[in-house]
């Protein structure tokens, strides 16, 4: 009995176990069914009135009813019915060759997209919709019509796989294709059919299916989970062998060789070599226009994928999605070819920035660029270069480099200094305006704007010259204006806020140019002559800067010497001590090349040389402002007649022996053209030293200058007139003896302003004058010049200094 009870007891346990196993199996089965989804495909031929009647079967509660028929050759379009509603059919005007698609929401069953895509010619719109608009789990219904494969790219097929398709790679020219899937569905769970075109036939036959299915169709995951597997399962085609990717030596341990080439123009295709094999190139993994991308395993140096994104023709959405699915540590090698910027979105550039790029945001039309980055990089890659296209789209200089890449790509916390810069502000300006050939030349277009230079000697910063307003008055020569601005901003100690460009209302680009240099600008209206423009500008600027002691004026077509401001600053002690000094000119009309000028020498003169000058503000306010049209409405080379300093004279200016501004050659039409050509078109001497110290500034005052002239005349040697006859016959500069000596020539005058006797010997002393243009740099009948390093004084007999003529010295009255 005990044995029997035991058996019965054991039998009861078996029964319980059996029941538990059955329950478990049933539960697992229901999970499998729920995961995989119930599909019932009904034989269309057994279902009455399919096409013209009910358009799909009646399905169970919660199921999706469908009927799909692919197009017939190029005659009858496809039919797609969902939930017994015809969504795509022959009566729709928008059904055409390629892929016809319906997209519905998997939760609400609302129709999101009903559209046809001509993938025979292009798959961009198709990609944009399924990659950008479709959401996780949404259901896709696809039917082919006519021809769908010709331009269905690798990227397009990849996205269909992201909806679960597994046969799409088998679809060829004029084959039939039908598919139902979901975004994120694992491959093999969709409803899919391919019908190959038979040999000799023009088209494949019709595919027709209908039935019911539950949602989800199978396991649905996010695109980020599915995409890497799809991409990495694509075999990377390897091209030619390139030993060490072009380097002489092998890379050290834990590094692999890489070579990148951006190609040339749109003719020579780009190349990417990894570990001794070409993986991107012409006919190798689709190398070509746009962004060519290789993803490399950081530990093995093995390419995991190689692809191209034509961001000239199509936006970079697919590249964005791909970059977002990279695994930590993945190394990205990217080369832009032809043009990769046109449709490269801001978001894609930001993603590239997160991979370590510091230049992606700078990429523009036709620029070429390469970049090696890494998922998870902190900072910025050291392996990145860019070459900019010309302003009008001229092809950039190609890039080609070989290097070793570590498993952890080298980076920097700071953005590495780029080899080249792109100046987009300047490019925009140069596209808008003509006449700036030098400024906008291809070799200069991306040069960045110069920045102010600090003073080395901080004590000079207290000098009022460095806080004085600087007025730039442009003319018609735009290139010359740029040179004036450039040499102004290069002045040590200059303050851009104090520089004002007074532009003619007919040239608004001068205001934009001033902005680029951080200068102020004002518009001057209603002027017909340049001289009128100048005096109006002086008037306006003097009213803008009411508390300043000096005003610096730069007329048209000037270039400043490196020590322009320093030169002016050295002159201020004399200006401050002498009310008869109106200001300082930086141009010596008599300072021609080979004269051997003295950079430390100053002259006190009666005329107003102009061009580049500094004038006392109180002179402008109190003596010029009320009579500008009378005193100063002529070009400065004609000498302004400033209001009387006192009852006997207008006032004086200081002038350097060696000019501190260079005036461009004269080009134009003017009644004084012969004089101006002789004056400005002969080679001139301009200081090029950064620091040239003046000597004897204290002697430039009214109190001391006459005494200086007398002292010089006392020591000066009379010039032998035979020397004058020799130089006048050859029209060469005069040659004298000891360079350390001062020389003097006393010449005959009838009146103080009569210099005709010097006309025939003007070339001996580098003088330029005519009947209507008196010699420059005159002081009380004395002209001081330097010729071949000889310091020479020319003294007229009507000069008050003629009383110092030694007995027996012959007065020069002209050559025989």
C-alpha cells in the first residue's frame, strides 16, 4: 500500500509539472506571436472583387487590412489600400514612375504620407521623407511602378533595411517590388516580395498581395540601435595597395597610417588610404562629390565603413543620423571634394564639432577640407586642414597629407591655429564692390584685418598726438585708400576710435571699408571738387572732437611711414612753445630719391605743404573755420593761404628733410598736369625706419630758428659756380666735396618771391617749380635742401639773411 500511495503521489507531481510546462510554453508562444506579429496573406485570386470592389479583406479587431498591387509596366500605376481605403490608385494625378509609398501612424492609424518618388532619376525626396519625417514604429507600404532601382542609392536601400527590408539589394532594373514594414523593424519581419524581370521581357510581371496583420510586425528598435549593424555589415571594398599610405617609414605601435587627398578641382577624385589600402577613391566605395567618410576601428585600424554623402545636391540628414550612431572611440576620417558645403546643415556641422572639428562651421562653397576626429573626443583634433575657394568660386589649392593616427586621436583643448584663414566679411565686401584689385586679389582676399600696435615706449602714450583725431579724406583711388587705412592702423599707438573716414556720398563702400578697420566714418555731401570735400571734412571733424589739441589730416593716395605718429609726436615741444607754428607736414616736396636726406632733420617753412599734416585745433576753430572757402579751397600743393597769424605773416609749418608719407603717382587731368607729374611721379625718398629720432627740434621755434640759419651760413662754404654749370648741363644732382660740410649758394633776386634765376639749375638741387608754382620749403628767402648728403642753403639777395654774404663771394645770376 505504501508503494502504491508513493506512486500515486509521484504521478500527481508529474501531472503538475506537465501542466506548468504547458502553461509556460503557451505564455512563451503568446510572447513570440505578439513580438513577431500575426500575418495572414490571402490569395488574391480566391478573393472576389479585389481590385474594383472592397479593396482589401475585412480583418479582425485591431488588425490592419491591406491590399497592394505593383504597377503594370509603365501603363497602369500601382494600387495601395489600407484599412479598405484606396490611397494610391490610377485616378491620382501624383502617381508616377519609381516608388509609391503610404506611411501611417502605428498608434492612431492616421495617414501621414501618400506620395510617389521618381527614384529612376533621384532618391533625395524619398530619403528626406523616410529618414526625416517617419517616426519610430510608423508603417510603410511600398509598391514599384515602371522602374525604381536606377537611382535608388546605397543610402536609400539602407534606409529601407531600417524599415525591416532584407531583399531590397536584389531589386534591379525594372524588377517588381512590394513591401510592408515599420521604422526600426528588424530585418526579415516585414511583408516583402521581389519579382525579377525575365530575360527578353521589357518589365517584370505584377505582384499583388492582400491580407491582415497585427502591429508590431516584429521587434521594433530605434534607428540608432539598428543602423550601425546595417552599416558595419556592408563590406568595405579595398582598393590598391599604398605602402604606409605614402610615408617612408611605418607607424609606431598602436598607430596606423592614413593618407588623405582632397583631389583637384572636380577632375581628380579624392582619396583616403587607411592601413596601406585605398578605401575611398574613384570607383572605390563611391568616392566623389560631397563628404567622403571612413569610420575606422580604433583598436585594429580596420575600416568599418566607407561612404559618401553628396551634400552639394542633397541635405546632410542621413549623415547626421549616421554620425549619431557611432560607437564610442570610433575614428572618423572625412574629406570634402568638389563641394560639400552647399547643403551641409548647421546641425551636421555641430555634430562634426562634437567629433573634434574646429573648422566644419567655416566650410563654404568649393572649399576643400579634411578632418580626422573621434567619437568622445574632448577638445579639437590636431589632424584637420581647410583650403578656401576663391571669392568667385575659383578652385582652392588641393590638400594631401600622410600621417600616423593613434587609437586615441591627438587633440587640443584650444582650437589649433589654422594654417589659413577665411575672411568672409572681406569676401562679401569684394563681391559687392569693384575697384579694389589689390585688396580683393585672390592672394589677399583671406588676409585678416590688421590690428592696432601698442607703443613700445609707454611714456609716449602721454603725448597728445596719440589721442588726436585722424581724418582720412578718400579720393577716387580705392586701392590707395586701402593702403592709407592699412598704414594708419599699423601706426604704433594709434587709437582706431579716433580715426574718421570722411567719405563722399557717392561712395558708400568707403563707410563699410572703415568699419572693417574699426574706424569711424562720416558722409560728406554736396561736393564737386576734392578740395571742397577736404575743407568740409575738416570742419565736421573739428566739431566732433572739441577737446583735442591737434587734428591730423591724411589726404588722398597716401601711405604712412612706420614712424608717422612718432615723428609728429617729436615735433610737439616746438609747437607748444611757438604760437607762430601752425602745425607739421609729413611731406617734403623737395625730398627726391638719391638726395641722401637726413632723417633727423627738420625745416621751418612759410608755405602750407598739406597732403599728410597735423594742425593745431585752435587754428582750425579760430582762424580757418570762418574762412575755409577763402583760405583753403584749393589743392594743398597750391599752398593754402591761412588767415593772418599776425600783421606780417600767415604762420609757419615744420617739414622733415625725409618725408613721413608717400604720395602715389599722379594720374588724372589737370591744368597743372606737367607740374604734378614732375612733382609726384619721380622716385621719392620716404622713411622706412620704425624709429627715427629728430635732432634740434627746439631750434624750430621763432625764437631760435633765425639764429640757427645764421649759424649755418657762418659755417657754410660757398658753392663753386663751375659745379653748377656742370650739373645744369647734364641735369644731374650737384656733386660737392665733404659731406660733413654745409654749403651755400647766394642767388640774384629782384623781389623776395622771385626765383627765376634758379629755373635753369633746379635739377641740380632737386627743386620743382614753375612761373605759377614757387619753390617749396622757403623761409624768409632761404631754401634748405639735402643733396647727396650735402646740406645746402639757397639764399636770395632779397632775403634778410643776405646781409651775411661774405665779401668776395660771387652772386649767382644764372648759367652762361
